[in-house]
């Protein structure tokens, strides 16, 4: 990355859940309004695990046979959306009715991977094709309409909306680029530009805090890089594992950052200076 990374402030995370409670497919962390953390592939593939605020883990949901989820996000009213990469679906779980359904299906998707959501429940999904290091970007409207926003990208992976709802960030893992787009209220995107680029290791999940700082999982390096709204690296969190897959914010004040770690099959955590943007969607910050 541009700049002197050696001068950046660093600190360490702490291990939160036991190693290998989740499979190596652990991904997609998201917290509900009550502070429970959800992540995919607890105990075995094809599940959604729940970790309560005291750290107790269990299987929350069994997905239909053959479905494996990746990214998880919550709508404003608390329903859970999941990217089902094996079946080319976005799944929806309604807690009130304890019902799982297919919210959107798009056979042209390679494998919907990470997802992000606006305050008006417009969903965006990254869609990598790992075999040839390419990817696509999709938009899913609140009524389920699916639109291809861009094809011919690199290996699209981490994705997030900025706190003012006016920017969309998408990264490419193999190319080590983070792109920014102007985001309009109707869900359209424009003015694509390079936000940041790294010279080594991979990129995975990303989330913003309420000030617009972007927290990026650095796969293979074992860190979470924190970039300010100008794309400058301002801090790096050293993890115990080497392969972080994603991050999310939670805790009572929205300032606990949870990290899913592939090689350890568990969750690590650290404290942030500011609450996560995702907590604002629940009206909690």
C-alpha cells in the first residue's frame, strides 16, 4: 500500500471463541439487535452458528441440503439475509415466523459471496469466480429484483456501504484493490475510482464505522487494516490467526469488532474507537 506501513499504530486482538468450533468455512459475521453474533458453518458446513454475548456457541439454523452461506446482514426490521453461494441464492430468515425462504435467485451468479445493505434495505453482493480471478457485482432491491451492476471485475469479495449512504466500497482479493463508487439513493452507482491498493497478501471482508473508517480483513497477513475515509492506513490490528475472512461490529456500545478466522475456525475480537455503521441501521448509535 502507498505510504509507510511501518509507522502505523498496531495493537492485538483477543481470542473469543474456542478454536475449530466453526469449520474453516467460517464467514459472514453479523450481530442482531440483542447483541448475538451469527456466523456461517458452526460445527459443520451448511449451518448458521450463533454466539451469545457471553461467548456461548451453538447451531442456530440448518440450511437446506446443499446450501452453504457466506455473507450475513440484517434488514432494518431484523430479518436475516444470507448469501447462499452454492445455490446462487440470497436466503431470508424471518425470526418472527421462524421461516427460511429464498429471497432472490440468480443463476448467472458465480457464487454470491459477501453482502452489504443500505438503510433502505438495498442489498449489494460481491460475486467472485476464483477459477480465473474475475468477479461481478450485483444489486438486490427490497422486493427481490436482481440487477448486474458490473461484470469483468477482479475477484470481488469484501463489500460495504459508507455511513452517509453515498459511497459503496468493493474489494478484489487477488488484485488487492479496493474500489469506491458514488452511491445514489435509488441504488445506482457511478464514478468508480481506486480507493486503496496493497502490495501483498489478500483482501476479504470489510465494514465501516460511523465515521467512515474502513476495517479490512487482510487474508494471509493475519491483520485487520483500518483505513480512514481518504484511503490512508491509520492502524493495523494483529490477530492470532493468519486468515481472517470478515469483520462486523457489535457489543453494547457497537464498538466491539468481531473477526472470523479461517485457519483457527473461531472468532477473535477487539475494541474500536467508534461504533460500527451497521449498528446505526438498528437505531442503536
